[in-house]
């Protein structure tokens, strides 16, 4: 099952922004390796972000701060993730009608 997640693009929402990356490997029956990158234009770097081991429980259960919003989002590919990141970074996307973003439950 974990091998099915290899290659998926990920978005990790935090209380002060987000991190992006890709699942690059599976470890055992319940963990994956995420290689973080930097699609967030506020945190561009010239160096490679570290890889992190993440359990399935963390992918499925971690919440953003004290909200019910899931912290992790999975995307089939980098293009889908890039579209979502552009939407997050846009000041007033048409689909939101302006104002602040509310990260809805998935």
C-alpha cells in the first residue's frame, strides 16, 4: 500500500504557512519519506530541504494548530500541487471571492 504513495506531491500546512514536497520512498508498512522542496515563494532557498520520515498516522491525523483542518494534502502530481499553491498565494482568487482563506476539511 505504501508504494502507491511514492511520487505523490504533498502540501504540509502549518500555522504560519505551508511546505511542499514529494513522497520519494516507502519504509515498511506504515511510513514514507518526504523530500521537501520550496514552492512557497516566501521561503525560496538555494539549498535542498531535508527529507523527513512521516508515518501514515501523521499523514492522516495531523491537524493545523487548534483547528479541524488536516495538515497534509496529497496531490497526484506536481502540476496539481502547483495549481493549488498558486491559488493559496493569490490575493483574491475568483473561487474565493476575496478575503482570507479558510482551509476547509478534506
